[in-house]
């Protein structure tokens, strides 16, 4: 009986010792493919992204994100609306192979505009409905401002080198996620700086660095992305 109670007292110690905290100084890596297509002369199209995110260079899985949506562009309005679905598999930091699955529906508005000759700004507003494994239904609000600045032209096309910047903030809707657990009002913020190059008029490659700050940790991520219009 004494050994039993001693074991109960030691369980929290063994749990804490085996848990691995996120190493904030370790550089992660995200590999991404973004695509969009308009259906002929109609106002409908598709867009999406496939992302493979790692806590390190490529062996410790952070997330696999697969997302696709139907787009609509109203007449005489410089805005693109999207209704989409995403499936996300999230891994733990370190040696654990455990993952959590999430299904997500999202609505988005994309508003591009040009400032001067070379400053290409885009505002993105996104609302998400999230079904995360072992949690209650959740929602989240996101706002992202993108800025692309071409160096050797006034538009992004073949042979154009450009600076790419963005900042995105995430705000949680429902904070109660079940079984007495809650999340913070502030979810995370992402700040990115990168360089891009136009391989073709409809295909760009981009590389940069992103700092992601959550309610609990802050970490740098290298990013390599391909942006394709077809």
C-alpha cells in the first residue's frame, strides 16, 4: 500500500520529466504550395494551399495543412470571396508521434489595391469554424496585411524580384473548449519578411523568415513557398 501511494506521488514528476517544451531558439521550416484558378469568363474559381510545417528542418512534424476553397469575384468590385474547407494534422514537439486532427470551414474576403507604382497591398479577413479532436466547437478571427514590393518592375511577373512582407493576427472566438479548459482571447501573431522571384508570369517562388508568437511561446520559422495561378 505504501508503494502504491508513493507511485501516485511520483506520477506528476515522471509526466513533467517526459514532457518536452518547445525550443524557441530552434529554427523550424514550412514548405508551402499556393494555387488559384478562375473558371474561364465566369466569376467563380478555386484557390487553396498545401503546407508541410516542421518544428525543425524537416523531421519533427508540426502540421500538415490541406486547404481548398471556391472563390467568387463580384462585378465592379475589387474583392475576392472564398468559402473553403481545411484538414489539419498537428504533431507535438519532440520525439512523440501523437497527432491531433482538425476539420475547418472558413469564409474569407481578399481586398487587393496598389499604392503608388510599386506597393502592392492586400488585406485578408478570415473567419474560421473549427472542429478540433477532443475539444468543443471553436471559432477564430484572422486579419492579414500583405505587402509586395517589386524591385525591377511595377507588377509581379516573370523575372521580377520582389520584397514580400506580411503580418497576421489571430483572435479566438469561443474560449471554452470543453472539460473546464479555456484558451486565451489572443491566439497568435505572425510577422514575415521574404524575397520572391517570378519564374513565369503565373508562377513565383518565395523564401523568407517568419516569427510566430502565441500565448505560450514564440518561435522563428524559415518558409519556402510556391505561388501558382493557372
